[in-house]
C-alpha cells in the first residue's frame, strides 16, 4: 500500500458517498446515468468474483463488499425509489457496444485463459469505459448540478491516482500489470477533457457548463 | 508463472 493507492481508494469511497448523498438528499436521480451505474455493478461483481474465496487483506475484503453493495444499492434506488426522476430520454448511450468491446478485449488481453482471469480482465476493460454514458449524458444536457460534477470528478481522481501508484509499484515493488495500467491510462484519458472543463469552470466558482 | 494470479488492487 502506498499513498497514491490509498488516496485513490478514498476518492472512490468519497465519490460513492457524494452520489448517494445527492440522490437521497434531493430525492432525485436527475442527471445521473443509470447505465453507468449498471456498468459499475457489473464491473464490481466480475472484478471481485473471488471476494469470498481468495483472502488478500481485511482492507480489500471490506472495500470490495462496499463497492459491490453500494453500486447495487444505487441502481436499486434509481430503478425503484427515484425512477420517476430519471432522464431515460437523454440516457441513450448504447452500452451493449461497451460490454461487447470489453468481452473482445478480455478475450485478447488476459493473464491466463481461466474463467476468473477472463472476467477480471473484462471488468478492467469495462471499468475503463463505464463512465461514457454519464459523460455523454452531461454533454447532451450541456450543464449539470455541481454535486453531479463533483461525483464524476472524485471518480476520475480515483483512477488518475492509480497511475502514480503503478509507477511507484513498478519502481519499488517490481510489480507491473500491463492490463490494469493500459486500461487505467485509457480511463484517465477519457476523463481528461472533463477535468479540463471542471478546472476552468467549477474551480473558479462557476456553474458547470460545457463550452 | 504462478498458478493463480494475485490481484491485490481494487
């Protein structure tokens, strides 16, 4: 464990907290893409498929359960309690292409041809693009509540901090996972335009509006 | 190559 990784994981927890807080306090899921949330549920179930069978540490065990449970809870809230506040007419990204593409990527790039390794690799590739329906939705509306924007920002920080973590582990631990690293860089690049607009607008106290 | 790969990150 190093500070980059810990910071990344904490940013991830913060993003989940912000999202659930926004939905329950506003009693509304407006502006949040349920498609992105469904993709994250798929990501966590496939990534942590061995959560009960392979012990790494109490830290990873608890975090994995939090990520699986909170993503399902979010989807459940959006689909049931706050269904009427969703925007299905602007949440139109075709996620079957993201899922299909991730299956193909996992078939080509994996560490071993075993079920667990294939679903692990699938989850890594899917996570790298899972935010796209949310960013697409943001682009269609052209603006968003700052709380929604903070959620996406915290999620982006989580993945961005994993990059210096991999550099650190590569130098000091002789650890390098090319699949996680390449997919993580792709994911951070997807966020880069968003980060730029976030910095230009939100950091200067303005509303998040796409130029 | 190890029998099972250890994915210790989240």
